[in-house]
């Protein structure tokens, strides 16, 4: 009965944790979709693109001539007003190649490259949970004497009296 009681008490905590994670992911995915100015759009697009000449910098952060030119190109395409942000990025990607994207697309090998480390981390955490639970059970069982232990103590006490 005690084991069942402990298991029941653990579930609400896990349920709250899962609910909080799902809620945070939903809020993060929804984001702010309000009205934006053309400069906000240019900045948002530039933050998603990598500087062609810099290492690890976005077009938005970089002050290199190539990044300045790309920002101008983005601004020109935004000012035309006929394309969405994703369409502008797709056209620039055709011109400059896949290296222009800071975040990879969710297709082909890119999915595996990004999902595999996350899956390995989740599997590792699950493995640690099982190992720690086993250790806790062993520690709890170690403090309880078995019938053979009781018999041995009773025999030893009987001999000394």
C-alpha cells in the first residue's frame, strides 16, 4: 500500500511539469504576430540570415560590407511589398546558397542533424532517471533485514545467553 501511495503522489508533479513544458512551447511557438513596420521586417529577416563573410554572425549584427549589402537588398525587397519574409529568404537562399541560413530548414538531413542530439539528451535523461530510481530502491531495501538475517541474529543471541 505504501508503494502505491508513493507512486500516486509522484504523478501530479510530473503532470504539472509536462503541462508547463507544453504551455511554454505553445507560447514560444505562437510569438508576437502583430503589425510590423518595414524596418521591423528587415531586421527580422536579417536576424535569420548568416553573414556571408563573417563567422557566426547574423546579417543583422555584422557591419561587414557583404552584410550591409544584404540588408539593403532585404530592404529593397520588403519595400516592394509583394513578398512575405519566407519568400524573400527563399530567394536570397537561391542566390547565396544554404550557407546563408542561420537556422536550417526542417527537411532532409537537417532534421536528423538537429533532432538526433535532442533525442540522445532525452534518452540519456530517461536512463539516468531509471538508474537513480534503481539505486533508491536498493538503498531502501538495504535497510530492511531479511528473514535469514533475523534468524542469524536470533541464533547468535541464543548462543551468547
